[in-house]
C-alpha cells in the first residue's frame, strides 16, 4: 500500500538467523502471529505488514545479555549475534497517534524469546503527525524571548532541598537566586503539591518575589513550576501560574504520559519544561528499552519546549558522548522544510559547574541550552551571585575560544569556582 510510512531502528541480539529474527519482529508488531490464521490474506499482508528494511550484523557476543532467551528448534549454530535492524509500517496501520505508535514500535518486542537483547534506538516519522500534534510552542526562540537572554546559555538552577521547604522558605531561596542574577529556576521534580508546600501557595509566594524583582530591575526570571498531577489538576495549576504572572511550567513526562501532555500542550500559554525522571529505566541498559534519541521525539511532538539531557561529567552513569548526542538531537529538526521542525531547548544539569562550560560548548557547538547548576551556584565560595558570575565568565570564555584557566586570571569568581569544583 502506497502512503506514508513509519521507520524504527533497533539494536537486537539473538541466537536466531538475523533475517529470521527481524521477520519475527515485523510479524509480531503487524499482521502476523506464531501461526498463519484465517483472514491473514496475501492482500492484507501486502497492505499492512511491517517490512524489514535493513539488517546489518554488528558482531558476536559470548553470552546472552538478558535472561530468558531461547534457541532455534535445531539449536542454531552456537553463535549469538547483535545487529542493527530497521523496520517500517504503513501509517494507515495506526494513524498519527503517539500512544498507538508506541504500541507498534515497542509493544511486545522486548519480551520475545528469540531475543537476548532488543532496544529501540531511533524513529523517523512522517509529518502527518503534525496534523494532530502541535509540537513545541516556544522552544528555543520563545524561551530566549521570555528570559531576555541571547548569545549565551540560559543560566539556571534548582530549588534545593528537593522537598521540605515551605512556600515561604521556597520564596526566600528564590529571592537569593534572583538577586544573584540567575536567569532560570525550577522546582525539583519531587515537589509538586505536597501538603507541606501546596502548589498554589508556593507559586504565589515565589511569583511575588520574581515580579517585585522584575519591577525593580527589568529582568523577569523564568520559574518552571512543577505542576505534575492528574490532568484536571495540571490545567488548574497552569492557570494559577498564568494568573500570578509566571512564564513557565514543568511536568514529569514519564509520570503523566503522552495523552496528558497533548491535553496540557493544547491548553498551555506557557513553555513546558519537560523533566525526564525515570528515563534511566528505559535507557540505561545497552540492550533493552529505548534510547533517548527515540524517546524525545515522541515528547517533542506532544508539545514540550525544554527537556533534560543530563550533563558533561555528570553525577550519574551516562557517558559524555551520549549526553551530547541527546542535546544535539533536541536541536535537530524532526521534519524537512516546509514542515515544522519541532526543535526544543536541551537542559544540561546534574553536577554542573564552571568547569563543564568549555567541554560542553566544544562538543555541542551551540549555546542554545539551559545550563542548570545547583551546587555550582549555591556552593560557590563567594556566594550565589559569585556562582552565577563564574558561570557567565566560563561560558563567555568558551564561546570566545579562550582557555578557562586564562580567562580566570582576570575573573576572580571564575578562578574561585575552578578551585572549588576541581573534583
């Protein structure tokens, strides 16, 4: 059947012949089952079966990476191989629906006994999805316009401790941060509407500080208010942020799901800051789950404007090349012109300080990012204002191509940051 197709790329590991294993994947996720059934006509298969577009062997492994895998009926040849497999489906199978797309390209595949490893690594989607999904509303340009920050990263931070602060104590911390010169502040993902810090009271207290600072200085700091909750709660919380003069909302993506994000995006008048907490369950294994590259495309279509990508030399397990690949993908259009590209703002966080500015810029080649540092600002020996200045100095040096140690000779805040965060 002619028409748009969806393409999905996988890493597989199997003891079965590779072409047979790929055909099993295609059948399981389209017209086939373990036996031919009535109604599965040649015409139906021609119109709706998934196609194996490419199989590229990548080498052998000594032992199965995951438990529970099986062998061919004849026992096989004793070799277990990894391969890159590309499958495609006609869009007509599920229509432009993200939940049903996910059921198609992920579905039952990871449970098939033929595989000791299977991971979704990329997706290529037709622009037909833009007929139903709005994509990002603000993205990079809109976020820069709201923060008034151009020609450098947006310098951000996170409310800490994650939980335990009252609305008034949260506002006190925000006061310190806005006076320090930060551009962006976010709630921690663990604090949305706890009884000790109700959402409405917290946002009202925080926005009084931010609005007062804006009136005095002309700089309105962006605060990403964590409104994660049930759909009706999130819509009401969004409206409260708007009423208080806020300029950003935040949601924990894996907690709310794609359909809830579609509803929130259709309602939203503010940028949506997407937090990826829980992604490690899908992405950490090299042979199971889903890569960030594939995962973030779903959420870009659903309508987020920012998303966390971890950071260089982070406190977690993700290597630097994976972090940079994730950030670069966020800034890469999903669709060719003249369609909407759906680029979004990557957010670097997790143990970031002035030391990571130069390697981040060198690897990414762009300053279109939010650079969020907690301890890198709050734990600066000269205080938060010196921490913010040190980050700006580090990024100015990185963009200008000046070694950070040379820049630090004329920038005492940067010099102190390099000493403080040497480890």
